[in-house]
C-alpha cells in the first residue's frame, strides 16, 4: 500500500504532513486520526495541510481532542493536537 503521509517524530512531536497527498486528490483523514489516536500521551501532533480541513477538525474534536489551527502562509495550515 502506498504511503499517503510524510510522518516524522522530533522528540515528543509527531509531525504529519498531508499536503502532498491532498494535492494529489487523496483524503487521508482516517490515517491521520489513527496516527493521533495511537500516539503516546504527551505527544504534540502537528498536522500540515494545504487548506483548513473542517471535517478533520470536527472529527478530532468529536474524538475528544482540543485542536488549534494556524495558517503559516496561504495554502499552509497546521493543526496542533496535544495527546493527553
């Protein structure tokens, strides 16, 4: 199966870059949710996307996560989720 996401760790940070997959027309919401849910407590998940992903934000909030959203540049959004 083809890797949809670029995933790296940097200490307690889990960095998930979905920009390329989404620009290629893929929808990796399920994979992102699984990565966040499977992260150990204390992990700061940073999710990079090319647009503001309202369905993903809603899914993370529905799963009980607090989500912050920032736009670093046009077409470069980052969600931050702290896994408690």
